[in-house]
């Protein structure tokens, strides 16, 4: 009994460095966030914030740009997640006989995942450039016309394509692993029962892959929702703030406008919503796991 | 027949997904003169001039510094994450400590938009004189790396048989001794995987590099964007391409060599996360 207690306190000691580190580098900032969000604060009065109530939150709430950025993030996250997972699923299943025999093919498909999204964004500045870029060049050569890819009408869709092309490999990889993990006995047994290829896919294989598909959609939505790097280097937030994600909105409020109170209040809102959603999802996941066992 | 179709689909997918990388690679070998006449996907007269220009140090641009900064901050961010995560992972897996609090919190951290901590961290770093230092950026990158490192290590330790600990406990070893002498050596593959993964993530990070550094500690992802604003006469696309190739090369090489470990841990982090 005594030994056991000694062990539990030693375990506590082992976890302590991580906990302290998080308290300093996340706990303290979270408190600063909370205090500043209800204060009148500028770069001159950083150390003596005056508590003023909820005026910062009101400023964010009444800011059209905040809602525009929220709408952008939601749409961007949802559309890219759907596109990436649909493409990734089709490719994973269709290409799996090839990749099974030659695993280096997967390495080629995974290559975009290794490159910094910021660099990929910069690369597209070259790819889409009206004089130096190959895409406009070939469009002119073959069709006699080109598109202003980062102009007001197409910037959003250009960004969707950029994000989708870089992260489809992630979904592809996940789905390929899940597809390979389906026990061959199940597939063979249903083939013996005379199941057609499409039926097999629809009634056996896809349902078995459903948990992975949900997880992939979720991860890709989250990463699309909080997007910063590639959008920031490609369009900034333009044209006219139309491509500002919430991350870019907060960044610009702080660094470009010096509106500390607004930036911090928006951070607190995002913080509360993110953790509420994430813990909600954890709760649902653990409930369902409990129901299964 | 269907196999030929599979190869075709593979070729199109690989080409489309790697397109920006291909274009950048091709452009980096074009001379300034060729660039103005030939934006296509081939090179008439390959040259290394752009790479020579990239490695030319000037008052404004210093690629050696950016690369050195990236290596240093990635090193700090990766090792610190593993050093913090390993004992905690042991306590979680064996002591069942914080399984319902600490672990889910850190796993959720992977999904939170990190910008929400960025502004107070910026102020805190100003007070602590950590702005524009490699140490400061490295510390933050370790937070970015923590969730995946912890998940990988907790899973690895949970997969170990409990008898391993029991035997050492019988011999009168303390938990810390067991962690260092028994668990850590057996978990070496998982530790290596989290180090590789962390290094790639840290090298490719952009947001905190942009906010927390200005000149002395600028990492390559941010430094590369400086080349796009270089010199009055618009972007020099050849030089800019060469910078991007250099900046992307380390994680890409690491990824190509270790893609098996990486694909494994990516799915682990995804499924358990």
C-alpha cells in the first residue's frame, strides 16, 4: 500500500515538467487573454490594463469583417475537407492494387505533405503569375484566354484548389491504410456469396472504413478552418478582406491595426468555441465507445 | 486494361499534387533572360546562377542565417517536446495519471487554432526578451509538437507488456529508473518517429516564425518570403524558386527516406486523436 502511494507520487513527479511547461506557456497566455479581453488596452498601457467590461466583445460582434472571416473559415474548412476526402477515398481504393506492390508510389503521392504550406503558397504565386507562371502561359497558348486567379471572383476557389491539392494525400494515406486493414476473409466470403464489386464496396468495405472517414473529415475540417500560412502568403486577406480566415483576422487586428482589445476578444471567442466543440466531440466519441463495449 | 487506367490516374494525380513543386524546381534552373520568354515546363539552357545568387549574403538577405535558425529552432522544438512528453507519457500509460484530463487536453491542442495563444505569447516574450530569439521560437514549436509526440509515446508504452515494469520493480528499481533504463530503450523507434515528425513540423511552421521573429531568428519559411520582395524591379522568379527549393529540401528528403515511419505515425495520431 505504502509502496503504491510512493509510486503514484513518483508518477506525478514525472508528469510535472510537462504540466508546468503548459501552465507557463499556455496557462499564463490564456489568463492574459481573458484579462485583456475585458480591458481597455493599447500598446502604451500594456502593463496597466483598465477593466472596462465587454466593450471589446461588442466591437468584435459588430465587426462585419469578423463575421466575414468566420464565414470564410467555415466554408473553407467544410469544402476542402469534403473535396480532399472524396478525392482521397477514390484514389486510395482505385490505386491500392498498384501501391500494394510498389510502396514507393505512396512516397511520391505523400511528397506535398512534407513541404511547408507557406512555401507551397509562395510556389503558387509563381505558378499563377500572369507573366512568369506556366498556368496562365499554357491557358493563353491553348485557349487564347486566361483567368485572374487571385482576383475578386476566383481567389476563393483558387485557394480551395491549392489547399485541396496539398492535403488530399493526407486523406489518401489514411484511407489506403484503412482499406488495407479490411480483413481479406470478409471480402472473400462476400465474393463467394456472389456479391458484385459495387455491392462489396458499398455494403461491406465503405461501412468498415466509416470511422476513418469521419476522423479524416474532422481533421481536415479543423485544419482548413484554422488555415493561415498558404492563404496569408497568396492573397494576404484580399481582395477586400474576402479571403481572411479567422486566424488572419486576429493576426491583422493585432499586427496591422494595433487593435489589441479586439484581437484578444476574438481570440477568447475562438478559444471558447474550439474547446467547447472539441470536448463535445470527445464526449460523444467516448459515449459511443462505451455503448459498443 | 484496368491496370493501364490505374497508372494513368496515378500519373495525373501525382502530377497535379506535385505541380507547384515541379514548376518551382524547373524555374530554379532558368536564367533571368529565359524566364522572360519561356514560362513553360521545360528549360532550354539550364543554369545554376539562381542558386549562386541565393547563397550570396547581403545586408538584407542571409540564407545561411535562415537555415541555421530553422535547424536550431526545429532541434529545440523537437527534443524539448520529446523530453517533456516521454516521462508524462509513462505516467499516463502506467500510472493512469491524467488519462481523462491531461491527455485529452493536449490531444485537443492539436486541433485548436494556435493563433489564440499568439498575442499574449508575443507580449510575454517581449517582457522576457525572448522576441526574435531562436530559444523563444524553439520553445513555442515544442508546444506545436507536443500533442503528436505524446500520443505516439503513450501508444508505444501501452503496447509494452506490463511484466517489463514488474520485473524491474521486483529488483527494487524506482519508476524513474525503469523509465530511463527499461522503457526508453525499448521505445526507441517511437522516440525516433516523434523526433522526425517533430522536426518536419517545426521546420515547416510559419505563423509563429512570422510573429515572434523579425531579423536575428527568422526561420527559412519566413526568410523565403523576403526573397519575393527583394530588389525594386519586381520578383526575381529564378532566385525565388531556388530559395524555395533549398527551404523545402530538408523535410522532403527526410520524408522520402523515412516515409514508412511517417505514414504510420500520421495514421496513429489521426486515429487516436
